[in-house]
C-alpha cells in the first residue's frame, strides 16, 4: 500500500504507452486496434502490449510487435514508467497496481445497456445495504489502488452515452470523451475469417445468422447458460427451419458459458468460441442476421454501422429485467436500425 502512494514520485514518460485487453488473456477489442494503429502511424510512441497469456505473447513476438508478460520485470517496469495506459475491461490488464500517476484511458468494450461498475454495485447494495457498504469501506481502506478505478478518461461513441458512463464510472462528464471505437474499422475491411470462408464455400447462397447471448450470471453461478435445452426449444423444428430457409446458424456463447453442453445435430449449426476466429468484428461483418439479446452490450450498437438485420429478444429472467436499463432508453438507442 505504501509503494502505491510512492509511485506518484516516479517520473513517467509521456511517450510510453501500455495496452491490454480482457483480463490480460486476449489480444482483441479496441485496445488491440489502437495499439496496432500506434505502432504503424506513431513511431515516436513506445507502445507495448501486456498479457498473461503465453500464446498471445508468442504470437506478438513472432509478429515483431512489442510485448511483455504482465508478471515479468519488463511488464511491471513499463507500467510503472508509462504515462498512458489503455484497457477494455479492468486495470489488471496493464498491471494496475503500478499505475498510480499514469493516465488510464478506458476504451471499454461496448455501449451500456445494463448496469455496470458503480451502477451495478449500487444496485446490489440496495438489496443488502449494510453488508455491502461495510465491505466497500474496508476494501477502500485496505486497497486504495482499487478505489475509483483510477480513471483518466473513458471513450464513448456518442453524446447519448455520456451520462450513463459518467454514472457507471463515477466520474465527471468531462472525462467521458466522445470518439469512434478503433475496432469498428474491421467492419469495413475486405478480409474474411477462415471459418466464414469455409461455410461460404459449403453454402454459397445461405444467409448467415449469429447468436451471441450474454447470460453471464448463469456461468458465474456454476450453471452455464444453454438456450437450446429447455425453454420450450424444439431441435427438430429448429433444424427444419435452418434447412428450409437456407440458413447457417453460428452460436457464440458468453465466455463464462464455454463449458455449456450445446449439441445440435446439424451441419448448418456452428458453435464457435474465441479460438475459432481472430477478430470478432471481422466475423460479424459477414453475417446477414444477428439474434440480438437485450443484455449483450458489446456489439449491438456498433452492428448498426454494418446495417445488419437484427432479431430482438427481451429476457424474461427477473434478475436481468431488474439490472438492465429501461426499455425507453433502449428504444431511443435503436431508432433507425433495421429490425
């Protein structure tokens, strides 16, 4: 804790930037595309990617991109002496303990459609206020480097989202910057994921559907979500619709649900995980239809850029209805989209 405060006296180089994403495990999302842009267009910046994933480390080393393991001396020293740090989900992606005095730029991973960060904590505390207030006070005292997220600035894609991010991150709206998402550039590339190429050859005239539910609460509680088991689901009828309609149905569950036993006996049903593609947004751009779950905040707004047809499914689960923002807000968000 003492070292955290002493970090303020360590000089930081404004030309040293650290990048990380998704708990230090992935090479993905907004951090990845901004990092690659900086490497290509801003040679005066010493940019480095930090990760705890050996596969990511080996890949970037092979591509001659600056990279270090989070636990390495190099990774810690770079975080300790860098002026700017860019993340998507949490501070640990770039050795957050060593960032006191750095400016943290929260690129995030999607526009809010449910309570997150401080808003989610406030909601939970309303259910049991005394217990959670005491826990938060003790945590703030013992771990000051975790308090307030050490937020420098947050990126949003429109003025509409500024007040929601301001509330969620507990910062003034002046710290919420309106700008484009670096990852959205993938929607306008000509490259295709290999898995898309494979099924375009096999089903050249088919319409591609992608379904990306994010019922993360199930997985966190040890019961991975499976929309194809129960809920009145009829597998035979589902397969018949795919074949008669000439569809290929790609299913990507939340990463908390990777252990879910999803089994559809049809070649037109393709279950995919993060290991099956390099870029989610390069994958999405070749889809014709998205099955859109209300709580999936990472892709829905950005997909409107690609004029993707969407099928909206509202959750019936009471917990999700409670933590998700109002339908009024949703209707404002989707005006002009193709439903």
